[in-house]
């Protein structure tokens, strides 16, 4: 049985990683500031599920507060790894509030690396993003593709966090795994992402916004597959970067049609100009994760969409009120 510190435990992916670790008998100390980057009811719903597990302890805390983190670890004792799932995410919002992204994604990551250095934690996982690949990435995109030319502050902050991780690996021999997530979806997902937005809009008869002509594509992966991949990154393999997800590519217009068919209702689609922060296409090459981590996705797009729809139906009383503006 291992013991993990997991910042971002109430987040979409972080909560699922935590659930999987607890189910395997591990202990998790979760940290989250429960900020209002999106409707906090989603975070509280996820957190409520975690708090029913005896192996889970939660601390409401911001990873930008290095003194609070040090006090926590001094009291809590040793950890086998830090799994940093805490982040400000979203390409468009990063254009509006770049300082929030620098604080959480760069300063927060630095604080956690310093914690590892001073408290003898020798394994660190960083949740990163496919947005680091910028414009004109080859499709499918390998980990070696250009990642030094970000298109938005979100990607820039994650590139900086990755670089900081490498510095601590080099200087202090902290074993680091970087996981670049592509489009992740599933129950209790982020409300600014297309699956939540489209499901809510179709069910409630509200217009759904499609940016550009809808012919842009996204490589999508179900959250459970991403959670398993994240946990597989705990193994000690030096400093490595892996793509996770993005294996099942869908055109946005086709995604709308799939959801219409599964829900049994027509969507009211409104097209708007493509935001300059958006990528036109993403599609991950995941051979490296398969070869080294032994990871491969299992859940089909249709299965995953059905699960997301079922969750929405079960929580519709409040989920219908969630702000899905991107």
C-alpha cells in the first residue's frame, strides 16, 4: 500500500485518479482550493464521493501557498509520490486571466517540486496538456513535436512547468513523469468542454455554440482511461513525457450528431468565429505510452458519451444550472 499527495483532488481527472488509487487500497491526501474557475458544485460533488473512503484525507489549500504545503507535509509524514493534478485549465480563459495561470501552473508546480526536494519525495507526476504543441503539429502528434511555441498563456504556463520539472530531475534526481492530456470527457466533466456543454444544451433546449465551421477535430478519450494512464505513470523511469488520450478523433459537427442520436433530441447550433486560442485539430500518437507504460485506452467514444449522458440525467436537477460558457 502506498501513500500519495494529490493536489487537484476535486478536479475532473484528479478525482477519478484518486478514486482508482483508493479502490486499489492506497492512501491519498487530497489538496484543492475549490476555486470558482467553474461551478464549484461539480468539485463538491466529486469531493463528496471521495470523502466516503476511509483512505482519503482532504485539505482545502492552494498550492501557491508554499508555507501551508510545507506545514501539511511536516504534519502528514512521508509520501511515495506527488501527483500534481492541480491546474488552471482552458485556453480561452487563460487569455482573459493569464496571471492566474502563471500562479497555479508555474508557481504552484515549483512549490510542489520544492516540497519533494526538502521532504525526500522522489517521484513527481505533472498533468500537462496537448495545447503545448501549438500550431501545425503533425497528426497524429508524437511527443517529439515542436512544443516551444505556445499559442496561449495556458500552454505557455504548462511548458514552463514541464521545464521546471526537468530542472529538478537534473539537479535533485526527482523521478518525473509528464503526462500531456488530449481532450478528456466523461461524467462530471469540466463544463467549458464540448461534451458537457453540448449535452446540457441539447437536454435543456438551449443553443449550443460551435466555434468556426464545426469541421475542426478533437482526439477524445474517456476519463477512466486517462486516470489509468496517469496511475501507470507512477513507475520510476527517469524523466519522461507521454501523450495520453486523443486516440479517437471526431469532427465537432459529427459529435453533435452522435449526441443528438444518443439523447433523442435535436440540437440548436449557433456558429461563432473560431477563437484564435483554439487549435484546429488534435490527435495523439500514443505508441510511447503503450510501449513504456503498458497503457492503452479501452472505452469507445459511444460508451463514454452514454456514461456522460447518464450522469447528466442523474444529476440534472442541479447540472442543468451549471454555467457552461467557455
